[in-house]
């Protein structure tokens, strides 16, 4: 396994586990709102942009997966809200 495989695997694992976590939180926590998810996404984007010291490719992949997972769950949730209106 080379470095690119490790990076891709880290991205996939982070993305899948966070999507599952956010979906479970949405189902199980009535206090968790779309606004909470939007704020969490904004914070993830800030953290991703704060990599001024350079965390390396593995850190970049992890942060990208975190942002992508938030975006995916948020888009799904917003689409459901749009359908219910």
C-alpha cells in the first residue's frame, strides 16, 4: 500500500464514519437542527482553512472528508425540507 492509498483510505473512512454519525445524531437527538449542522460545517471549513502550518496530506484528506460529509448530510436534509414544504 502506497501513500496515496493510505490517504484515500483515510478520506473514505473519515467520510463514511462522520456521515453515519451525523445521520444518527439527526435521528436520535431532537435538539440537533439543520442550523446546528450548518454551524458545524462552517467550523469545519474554518479548521480546514487554518492549516497554515501544514498538517500534511493525511491531515488535508481528513479535513476534506469532514467538510464533504457535513455538506452531504446538509444537502440531504435541505432536500428533504424542500420536499416537505
